[in-house]
């Protein structure tokens, strides 16, 4: 993996941790996510007209991605409603890379070097270590939080593989990304409207600022990732992106004021070691 792609994906990881923290601490998370999706769709609209249309072969991937991203956002909102940021985020993100690497190997015939496999294994084990941490001998994770987090991770695996392949077939990864944001930004607000009915618009007026901020940050983060998918093998990029849990741990300690224990510091260092192996 080139130093430029490595740096770009690490930036995307940082941005991803930031917008997830904003979702966690903002009021009605479902409404914030709906505002985010709609705003992202509006932001993508000019690019849809400016960029060439994606190749026809990528359109089935675009529609499948729209459905998976909508499910992902729904599961993420529910997960954050049942657990702490420092637990939910690592579990959701950490359960995805192993599945992504396995399916990428089985379905896309992607090869991995021994160093990359070691780095991926170390990163995945470290990320899952965050989720399994106990405080005072008590595991800080409910069954609902666990279930929704794993479903979120499954969605991450799905859209990583779908968008990675779709971006390659589109001939222009930026065109694919613009259309992907436009489509899923239309569907999720409908889901939110069905759940909130008459409350959606009044609630949206109260949370439009964090929703817009999340839209800008999340769009930039995933735009970088899809571009990286089109330049590199999907599995290493997907795993490197999940190093966002290291950034999330710092954010949880200094912004959300959750405790940064010695174990969490150790896990962050192990993730960094995995990045070195992956980059080598």
C-alpha cells in the first residue's frame, strides 16, 4: 500500500470516528441520521451532473449499496441507543474487517501477503479487545447492544465489498460515490419519517446543525475510502479504516469523558503495530 493511500485512509478513519461521536452525543439519533443522509444527498447532487455517469455494470451495485447503507444507519442508531460509544464503536467496526477479508478472499480472489495477514489479525484482535473489556469485573455490554453492533458490522462488510466492486466497475470511483450518496440519502429519511411520522420535521429543525456537520464529515470520509477501494485491494483498505477505533478511544476520553484505561492504551498501541505490518 502506497504512503499516500495509507495516509488518506487514516484521515478517513479519523473523520469516521469524529462523526460517529457526534451521532452518539446528539439528541434524537434517528432524526440526526436522517438529516445527515438528506444533507449528504444534497451535497452529492452537483457532482452527479458534473461527473460522467457510472458505467452500466455498476448500477446493480449502487442499488444494493443503497439498501445496505440504509440498514447500516438503522442498526447503528439502535446500537448507540443501547450502549456506550467506547464499547459499541469498536465492536461494530471490529467485527467487519475479518468478514471483509474472508469474503474478499472467497468471492473476489484477493490475495494477501503474510505481513498483511498478520497485521489484519492483530488489528482485528485489538479492536475486539475494546468490546470485550470489563470494568470492575462486569462486562459493559447488553445483549441488545451486542446484537445491533454485530448487525452493524455485517452491514459494514456488505457495503465495503459492494462499493469496492461497484467503484471498480463504474470506471470513475467519484461518479459512483456521488450517485451512492444521492440514492441512500433519499431512502433513509423515508425510513425515519415512517418511524417518527409527524415529529420528524419539528425534530429536524432542532438537530439540523449536527446533522449537516455529520453529513460533510461522513461524506468526505467515505469518499476517500471508496477512492482507495478503487486503487487498492479491498480487504487491507477496509481493515486500515477500522483503526478509527484508536481515534474513537481518544475522543471518548477527552470529548465524551469516558475513561481511557491502561488496557485501552495497550490496545491502541497494538493497533498501531498492526498498521505498520499492513503498510509494509
